[in-house]
C-alpha cells in the first residue's frame, strides 16, 4: 500500500463497508439534482475542481455553470477528493474566495 494518507483512508473505508452499501450510496448520489437549489442560492459559490478527477467529469462543471454562470471554479492539483489530498491548495483557494 502506498503511504498516501488518502489512499490509506479509502482502503480502510473499503474494508469496513460492504460492496452492497457502497453501491446503494452511489445509486443515491446519482439521484441528486441540485439545480434548483443552486438557482435559489443567493450566496457566492466556489467549486473546487480536481485537475485529474476520474469520478466527476468536466461536463458536470459545465452544467453547474450553465445553471449559474457566477460560480467561481478553481482547479486544484490532484485526483478526486483533491481537497483531502491537497489541503494547502484548497485552503488557498477558499481563502482567496472569501477575501
């Protein structure tokens, strides 16, 4: 196993949660449609995108921007869950956004 803390945490999750439960979670996530909530939100929105996200495709970002073009998209280096693996970059992006 690599020493990457994210990969270690993910491996631990896979050991603790059954494939059936994980599949159910994925099915439930796929049902979520947050477009109306995004339209109704009056606060500034920051979307942190991972540079090498193999889970959430670019078309999802494009969909978010089509619903609300004012969303600020910042790409940080990393795979899916880049905020976890690259917290310094995430913190810089969040700090810049709220400043």
